[in-house]
C-alpha cells in the first residue's frame, strides 16, 4: 500500500496570507489527524477528521481549520498567517482513530516571512 | 492537565548495548493508550510500540519492550541490542480524553545517538 502523502512539501508565505495543505491517507484509513511540530512547542495535536466530520480538536485558534473529503483525503487551512505559524505540519492516518497506530506523512514545512 | 514528560532530551548508546528511555504522564483516566513513536532524521515518524492501559502485560516488539507502571504513571522504552538504525528522535505519546474530546499528547522527544 502507498503511504501517507502530503503536498506541498515546502511552502513559503508572508504574514497575513492564507495557506492550504493537503494530505492523502493510506487507502482504507478513515481517520486523518493533523499535528504542528516546532522546536519550541514540540508536537501538538491540531484536529482529527473521521468520515468527513471533525471528531476531535486541539487547542489552536480558529485560524486553523480543516476538512475531509469523501475519499478520506484531507486539507488543512491556516488563515491570516503569523510568524509563529512557521512549523512542520504532519498529517497521519489510521484505520479508526487516535487509539490506533498512526501512519505519518513526510510533512509540509511552512515558513512564514 | 494531561501532560507527557520525557526528562532526558538526549541519550547515547553503544551499538549492541541496551538503553532505556523514560516517560511519565499525568492523567486521571483509568483506561487509555500509550505509544512510543520514532522519527529518524529526514524520515517519517513511525510507531515503535503501543500499550493499552488495561493490559497489565508489558508490550514487546522484537528488540523493543516497555516497562509500564500504571500506578507510577511511567512508561519507559527499552531498546535491546541497539543498532545504528535506531538513531532517531523518540516521542512518548498518550491518547487523552477530556470532556468527551480526544487528542494525542506528545512528550518533547528524546534524541538517541547510537555509537558504532
């Protein structure tokens, strides 16, 4: 089976812009979750989608949003970018949820200037 | 607050030796899941081992085993016969439930160096 893929791999944006990141899960996986990884804060859970519905959400502001499509592919959107949003954004998929093994993608490296 | 603490930011081990990575967590739940994930340099994060809190038996996966002490809220990872490919960042994680919402809480990670 193909692994989790994320596009784009690298992105440079300026403050105030918005960005959309994409994640394609492993075939058959219905749960997709998103994480922000920074040197200072480490790995932080953003949200989880299951069957096109946001099932769980971390402690991030409303500028961070996402969605999931009927084929389980997911997108994450960040509006009004701030310098502190610079991070590696990881997506993970699993069969049924957060208690299952998470299969991570390679990440999207976002730099906000 | 539900937190995961990895007190050692870095460790090193000689090839073929054994090393133990520590992890403690804070929770009021009785049933939960614990994980160790490995993130090799420039490679994707992968699951090393998973433990269900209601199972008293410690999980093992080949050279990897855990010492799960539920009362002490401790979840350490033992790597036996260390190999060069074990060099990576290791993250301890806990599936938390709060107010009906779930999330994965990760420790800050620990960088393991394996010396030949």
